[in-house]
C-alpha cells in the first residue's frame, strides 16, 4: 500500500506543477504584444473581406 500512496503523492505533485506551468505566461512582454498585434491584423483583414463580400452581394441584389 505504501507504494501506491507514494505514486499517488507523486501524481498530485506533478499535477500541481503542470497546472502552474499552464497558468503561467511563458512569453515576454514584447512577444505577447507582437502576437496580439498579429491577431488583431488578421481579424481586421477578415472583417475587411467580409465587408467587401457583403457589399458585392448587396450590389448583385440591387442589379436584379
């Protein structure tokens, strides 16, 4: 039984360690800012394309 308890304690300790690593931010401030800017640029591009598609659909409806 002692071996099972030891294994369980080691598992709990490892889970705590892994949770701490997941919750921690592994990026520096400049890396995080760059990633945010890239994501924002992608979203702006997607929105621009959606707006263009919407305008094209409205123009096609207006012609009918």
